[in-house]
C-alpha cells in the first residue's frame, strides 16, 4: 500500500513550503497526532478514507486527507490553512513508485475544541482528494 510513501510526500511538500513554515514558526507538521504539549500553532494531517479505484488494470488510489491548521485563535488557524492551500491545491506530489494524478482541496472544515488542559484550539482546514497511480 502507498500510505507511507504518500504521507512522506505530503509531509515533504508541507515542510518545503517556506511561507507555511514561517507562519508556524517552525516545522510543526504532524501526521495523525501532535505531541502531548504541542506548539502554539501547528498542522495535523491524516487519512480520512478512500481506496482503490478499480476501473482499469492500472493500480489507482483515490484517497481523502484532512489537513488542518491548529491555533489558539480562528484567525491564526485560518492563516495557516491559507498557507497549506497554497502549498497543495492543484499541485503535484513526488511519491516513490507512484505518480501524482490529482491533488485538490474539496471540503472546508472549521471548528474548535478544548484540549486536555481546557484551552480552546481552533481547527481550520480542508479535506483534500489525492489520486495516485502505480508507476512500477
């Protein structure tokens, strides 16, 4: 399965976006879960669904990833989301043994939650569709 290669490619694309790293104040980008005491601003990405397309003999995958900017204010989270959007929407990924066919923002997401310390954190981001096919 291409999950590790795809998630490595997403991480590389995000950490390579200098405007995003500047907005965050560092490479605070995490796959699936942030550390227990996260920085003030960070990005979380994780697979939400999808799978094989199975409409041709070529192995193709159509996957959904949530990617959120997380911060103490909605404005800060939205600014992070804007940088993520610039880094990903309608661009390509470099994925080992796979070709990037489509990468697009599809569904906006905006909510808040209390962290374990009772602090409100805002999540602003989107669900991105990633379509890839096997190259070898």
